[in-house]
C-alpha cells in the first residue's frame, strides 16, 4: 500500500512541477509579447479582413436577409470571426521552422522540458496582449455598425471549449508543417498553401453556410471549418444540439489526425536534426 | 574510477545535397538531386572520468563540434555507443539534461529582448532549482563574473563579452556535473578570454564538474586542459597530455643560453643539434635524456645567463602534427 501512496505523490509532484514550468513559460512568453506589442498591433491590423467582409455583407443584406443572415447576424458573425481568429492564432510554424533551419532549436532541446510545450505556452502567453489590442478594435466597429444579433444561451458555455479545440488544431497543423523543415529548406512557405485554403474554406471571408449547397456540405467536414467556422457559429448561436455535437466530433477527429501527424514528424525529425551552426 | 563519458566506435554521417555551380545545375538538381555522404565522425572511442578538464583539438571540420553535440544529445549518432552520466544522450531524459550544460559561443539561450535575469528566473523553474540554492549560486556567479548590473539590461544591448558571461550564468545555475563548452571565447579580447578561462577552471575545481572544451585558441586549451583529444577527419589522433603530445611530435627540447664564450663546434655537436649561434647566444635542440648533462655544461660556461629549456609551443606542435598527417595520407 505504501509504495502506491509514494507513486501517487510522485505523480502529483510531477504534475505540480509541470504546472510551475508551464507558468514560468507563460510569464516569459508574456514578457516577450509585451516587448513585441507594436509588432503584434501591426499583425492584428493585417487580420482585420473579417471586418472588411462585415462592411460588405452588412450593406448587401440591406435589401433583405441572405442565406439566413440579416444585417445584425452578419455583424455578429464577422465580429466573432475576427475575435476568434485572434484567439486561435498561432505562429509556431514560422518560429519552429526557423529554429530548425538555423539550429536555434538546440537551445530548447537542452532544457528538461518539451520544446513543443515551450511553443504552445509562448503562443498562449500572447493571448492577453492580443485581446487587449483586438477587443477595443472590435468594439469600435460594433459602435459604427450599430445593430448586432446573437443568441445568448447555454451554447455560450461550450464556446470556450470549441475555441480551445480550434486553437489546438491550428497549432497541430502548424507544428506538422514546421517539422518538414527537418528535411526541406523552406517548409513555412508550404504553410502559405494551407493558409490560402483556410482563408476561403474556414468561413473567415464568407460563412460556409452561404456556399452552394453541395460545396457547403463538403466544406463543413474539412479541418478549416473545424478551426474557425464551427466555433464562430456556435458562439453566435446558429447551431442546433446535434450540429454542435457533430462539430465537436469533427474537431476531435481532425485534432487526433494532425496531432498524431505532428508528433510523428517531430520524433522522426529529431533523428535527422543537424543542429547546424557552431 | 567510473567513467562519466564513455564513447565506443562512434560514427556520424551527414547526407548533404551537392551540385555544380550555375543555373543549369540548379535546374538539373530539381529533378535528380545528388547527395554526398560526409563522414563527420568515424569510429571514435574514448572515455572521460569525473572532474576531468579535456580539450578537443583539431582543424575546422574535424568533427569536434559534432562529437560535442552527440555527447549533449542534440545529434543522433549514426552508429556506435555513447553513455554520458549513465544516460544515452539522444534520449534526452530530463534527469540527463539537468546534469549537463552546453555553452556555444555562436548560439544563445538568453531571450534576446529581455534582461538576462528573466532567463535565469525561468531556468530556476525549468531546471527545478531549490530557491535557496538558486539565490546562493546566482549571487556567487554574479559576483565572480561581475554581471550584477549587466544582467538587468535587455540582452540585445550587451557586448559580446557581457552576453557570454550571462550565458555562463544561465548555463551553470543548475550546477551541471558536465559542462560542454564549444568555442566559448570566440571573438573575445584577451582580457575577457583570460577571465572566462579562469572562471571555468574555478568551476571545475570547486564543483568537481567534468569540462569538455573546444576552442580555436590554443592558449585556452593549453591553459585549461591537462588532457587533450586531437580529432582530425573525424578520428582520434591523440589522447593524452599536451606534454606527451609535444614529446611525440617534437621530442627534442630547446635549450638556449647567453655566455661570454661558447664551446667549440665539436663540443656543441656532442650536446645536440645547433639551431643558432650568434653574438654570445646559443640555441640547441637536445634529446630529453641528455638535458641534465647539457644544462650542467651550459651553466658551467663563463658568464652564463638566461638559461632556458622549453617545449615547442602547442600551436607549432599542432601545425606539425596536421602537416605530417596530410603528408602521410595524401588526398585528404
């Protein structure tokens, strides 16, 4: 019995240590995010595309609802899309691919903590700074547009989970692509391909519900929709119970696929890592 | 004594793409890429005991840094076995990483835009350092390296030497049992080189840590490392003390003296090989066994002064060693 107790305490000790390490990474990442706040503001300004879409669809819907979206619904959709994109954004693909290519990854490999945890935390740590910059921008737009309509119901309790899953999915895809840098020279540019599809198919520019029926059905099964469209539609209350369940199931599925792929590429990649640069 | 580093028949090959110069070759390489296998380390075997200070010497591309990276777990060996502090480095067990440290002159672990003290605090948590130990070690390192004020400025604003001192603090806060130093003094002025050298020696003596150093500055290695491993073409060429290497490459010792009158040419020929006789100054290369007799004879000269017997400088010995090997194995 006694050794079981020791094991248990070892387990909680390990968890407590992981908690401390995670918190320390978060603090370091937050300090860096603050040091780069100007760069982040510029980046946020380059991702205001949903707000442009908002202006466009808002005026188009002046003549009546389009595909179930009236002016107020469009406002809710694109404001949510803007904020959720900010919350689920990651830049690990550029950071990690550059570290692999330059050999700077060596620094992370010498620490007794998983390098990928470092990247997750440095992305997450930027969230508050990012929100401090993005939310006022969204509010200003809201004041200008005026009308907004979204259901405030129980589904709002599920929204954080969907946003978290979407973030993990984005991060997994980015890590998988970044790990290609172990073998090829410029893996990050491959990600541009993914990003191009994401812009069109995720519901970032246009709600996927407005696509032609056959196309919409296919698109809503893809990982792009799971990474943005689903959490957005869930947040503004456009989904029924079964649709919500299906959305979460798809998020889980894609997360499992890309998470496994990312870890596999990471492990294979370390075997060929060159640790270049003296 | 149980070895702390054990390397057996270690090999590392890199497969690198190669092509001729020019656009045509670049286009051809798109369709049929050609590779060359570079053997960076070949059949390397050695072992190191706890508390040793060992220098890796060799020309550029000899495999020193590749070996160091395999010892610290950054590179997977192609074949052979490595054990460091009871671990297989490439598995990167947290316990292993907590017992070693790697400092690279050309790489940094400090966050570029934050003060170094932020990285120190971060390492305290990540390396699980007890708060009291951390305080004590930080105070000690900071006063030894005189970085009390420096560590509070953003790293990007530090000079090369200040930055390297902070790197050393970050690397040593967890009191590693093994310290790998890859060109730690590169690009530094002589005063800074001296202070870093002295600091590393002190760390080794006070903590009993094993130190492995690669450096292009022979003085670094000569002053710091009682034992050297000469690596060339990925292979071990020599393992022993600098004195032993010198004796092997340049067995004769050089004696010089000033005197009012010098012995005759025949008498000199009996002592050793004459290098220089000029204006009362005599320089001779002497067999080691004959040094005592020759020294006695030289001291007995009328008006003898400035008698010196010394080994050839390490720099010269190394040049001689690599020249001989290049001659012995043409085409490499």
